[in-house]
């Protein structure tokens, strides 16, 4: 077996936490795009937007520089601003909350359920007259209770921005996540289920909202590059509000098109790896594995176990043992209430479950190319 190179050049590492899957087809797509005279805002972007939207069943798709910019643009386009409150889960990546702060809004931290997704009951307790929106996260590849959240949002006249960074290919009741709320924001970061290296996508049902997001991501310019150069004078355009440079270029779009064709295969391999972990670890006292669902209901962007007091080691001691054995693991995530920035700008509710889970969760190596041999090294470390 060929030893995988560790991303951080540690020669003792036998099993990386993640290893990218870049195929020959991906490399050919990139080289073809590099030979084009138009390297941004061109046909590859339009095709990637169309193909991704079609895959998810979305009416409008907008390619952006990353999921964080997607969240920010969604908030700005929906009018979220100074002192508006937006409910976010405490257990998520910092970008979910920092995008709210960037608008002048205030993140309100809600607790999570045992499946690591935002708690509906906690959301209810966070709602007040200042609340304008909810950002539920489909955590680790499993959908949150999005139907119930949508009903609650409608009852309270709130916007819903779905954070789908973990959930490419995840469905809830046969409908792809990201198509329930006002917008859905996806990430193509290297560790995600498909990658464009850096990149993201926004889905929305509203053409009006899609047009505003498209304008804001491109410096506030009222015409696309193609519109400017296909008719009339290319400098004849308007800027009617401040915008940003959150574009997705042709190279990354070409990679996205190629990766999207392989998504079902990638997700099947992740699901099979998750099933193997579950088979070997599920009956160990003190180890709680994520429940197995159908391949469309959980896409296992992350494979997170819980180490409870019944186990012989604490989470931190097990992490050290893994590292000593040449296996990289991690924690997803340090809760938002632990960060200085979030403490300064947010409102914090009762986060009892989030605090408990943070002491117990550990993310095991997970990627489409992980081998049974690599998984066995992980499993044996726990069993020993």
C-alpha cells in the first residue's frame, strides 16, 4: 500500500484526517479552462451554476468565492443589518456567526440536540421582537429538522438561510437541503464532499434575490462581463450600492463541474466507510457512533463519535493516543461561545448540551479514498 503524504509533512502519520480526491478528469478540466481567453465570469461558471442547481432542484444558483461570502451575501440581500438578531447553533464553524457580525447584526447562540444539529426548542426560546432570521446548519452531512424550522420561521415572520457547507448531496424527505429556506449556502472547501479548492454556491427560489446577490458579489455592478462586452460600450454600467468581490472564477468552476459528476460515487464511498466504522465501533462501551441512515439522508462529510465516561479514556487522551499511533483526528467544533469575538458580539442562551458534547466529540479520518486498512488502524487504536 502506498503511504499517503501528510499535509503537514509529519512522516510519522499513517492515516491523515483527510486526503483530497482529485482525478485525471479534474486535472484535464482545469487545463482546458486555463487555455481559455476568459478566466472569470465566463461559460464554466454559468455551466457549474446550472448543473449544481439542477442537481439540487433549485430555481436559481449563484457561484461565489466561498460559503462564508454566501452567508454574508444572503444576509445583506435580505436586509439584515445593525442590531438585527440572527439565531445560529452554538456548535458550528465560526463563519456561521461571523457572517452575521459582518452585517452589523447580532448572532444569538442556540443549543444543539444529540445529533449535533440545532435544537428546535432552543430556537423557540431565542426568538424575540429583534429576531430577523435563523441560520440552521445541516451538521456533518445530516439534515437538521428543517421542516419544523421552516414552520416556526413562517409563524414568526423570519428569514431562513440554510448553512449547507457539510451537506452536498443530503436530502430531507426527498428534497435536497438548501432548497427549503430563503437561501441555501454550500461550501467547496478542499475537505468538503466536492471541492473547487475554495468556492461556494447560493441557492434561492427568488429571482429578485438571486439578481441582488449576483450584483453584490460583483462589486455592485449592474451588468455581467458578458453583457458589457456583447453590446454597446463595455464601460456603460451603473453601481447603485456598495458591492464586494466574491466571484468564482473559470478554473474553479471547471473543477466543480468535473467533481459534481463524481459526487454520487464520492458520497457512496463515504457512506460505506461510515458503515464500516459503525459495524466495528458501535458495540464498544463508552463509544457512541452516529446513526446510519440511507445514503441520501446522511452524506458523512464528517464522521464524529462521542467518547462518554463509560470509555476507559477521555476524549483528549484518546486524541493523544491516536496521534501517538500516527493517526490524525480532530474536533468539530470548538463551540462559538468559547471564542472571544463571538462573546463580544453575540447573545448566549442556555447551551447545556453543546457544552457537554464539546467534551465528548471526536472526528475520525473520513474521505472517499480511505481504505479498510486505514480504518482498521483507527479501529484498533480504540479497541486497544
